């Protein structure tokens, strides 16, 4: 893929074999630079297994959990390096008490074959219940409307916020192709990969990890740029990568998780290329300028709000070594101070992508998210 690694990681729907030449290595797992003392360890319970490239998990108003599955490889093998192939293996998985299973199947999914022959899956990323027994879902596309069209019939929901197997509510891929808001930051590629969404009145706010922006989706289906996230500055000692796509010494923001906080403001995580200590959490009140609420974090991919108002941030990985990615992490962010405290998960998080917190304080995380052996883990409230 041509996207620089600062954005390609999430733009490729979360790759699982990044190397130490891509992410600066570090001696031990580390979720936040200068983070506070770890909380008491919690042994996770496996709530669901056999999930197909799971992404987000969300608590619904009735207490049910929804896990979004990006899908699996197409039935017809897709192995040519550089190929992008379509299948309809995406799903929405629901857990309510002792009852669990897929409530929606057949959502479009795209397999992206990398140069080394390995592949990643993009597709449904986050879902929530909607009126009439339907579900809203945001789906990645890892490219442009042209990328989507080339996949063939049925690919239309990719790169959009839509009703599952229904109408498109807003087309993020088209928005990026027509406006490319982050070009003002010097990022020289048109590229979309919608990730998470949150309601704002009758509108929705959607993070686009590939486009580095926040897009407002209006009830009539039109879209507008809410804000374009500024690039992060990479310390000179760590600067590397493809400067032809982003200015030298900078990392694209790569916005991911978004939640409405205890104070009514929206809090938005960025990955900043998974460079150690460069991830930020933004506080944003519509109509005003966003401000950095917390920094010094690494690889943030999702956010949730805990009882009492603190944020629970999820780090996809603390970095990489020559032998592979370090475990992910959970970090509690103080609701007023922005201070970070690492929650000890015992190194149990393997490429996690989604986090949700219940009213009781139980934390749910999607883990092992590359392939068809994904899990939903539960960390019980202390």
C-alpha cells in the first residue's frame, strides 16, 4: 500500500505483522509516557470466541453488547500481492445475558493482500442498535470510492455510515475524495477509512482514520468537515518513513475512538502512527477549537467512559520488537486532570481494537483481532 505507515496501520484495518523498522521498538510494554501506578490486576473472562476479525464492542441501552466483525477471507482465495477482494462475511454479534450470536450477517468485507502475501481484512468497524430492529454500522474502505467500485457489486456500504443491509446515511469515502481536508496539513494522499462514530443531536460525528478528520453526517445524508486533526511532530531521533506523503518529521494524526464525555464534550483518540508516547486524546466541543486533553500515550485505538466519568483508553500495542508486537493496554484517564493510570491486564491483550464499559464498571475488550479466532474479554469491576 502507498499510505505511509503513520496512517497505513489503521487504514489497512489494523495489520498484525508490523516490524521494528516500522514502529520504534522498546524494552517493555508501555501504554503511556509517565503514566501512573498500575491498578490491581484483573484476570479476564472470555465471553465470546471464534469472532471473525472483531473490531468495536458497544454497550446498548438494554444492556446488550454488540461486537462488530469485519469478516473473513473470501471463499475464492485471494492471494495476488496488491489484490483487493470482496466477500460478504462481515457480521454484528450480540450478547445479552446467556444468549449470544450473530444478529446480522452478509455485510461486505474486503481482503487486502500485502506485498509479502499476507493479508488484512477491512469491513464493518462499529455498530449500534437503531429503530425497528435495525443497526447502524460504520465500515472501513481503505482507499477511495474508486477502490470501492473496483471491488464489484455489493461493495457500496464500505467507507460509509449506513443501516446494516439498508440505506447509506453518509458516505465518508466520497467526502474524502471531494474535499481531502487534511491536505492542508501537507498530507499528500486522498485516502479514507472511517472508524468510529457518535451521535450529536440529529447528526453523527465520524472519525476517518485514513483521512485524518472528523466528519459530520447530517440527517439528509450530506456530510461536512467538522475538523481536520493536525499532524503530530516526531522527535528528530525517531524521524523516519515516507516524507513524500507527509511532511518530514511529522506523523499523521490517525483519529480513532470517539465518545461523549461526562461533561458533554466529545473526546477523540489519535494514534499518531503508533510512535511511542505520541498518541493524544482531544477534547472537542462543537463550534469551538479542539484542545489536547491527554498526551504521552501510545497506539490509542478506542475510548470508553467509566462510571464516575473517567475515560478508559485502549492501546492497540505498546510498540514492537523484532519478534512481534507488544501487548495492548488499558489506561484510565482522569476526567478532570487527564492523568493516566495503566490498568494491569497481565499482558493478556493481543492486538485489541475495541473497548466498552458497563454501568457497573465491567470492562469489555475485543482481543486477538487478526483472523477468525477473535475474542471478547471481560475484566470485572473491582
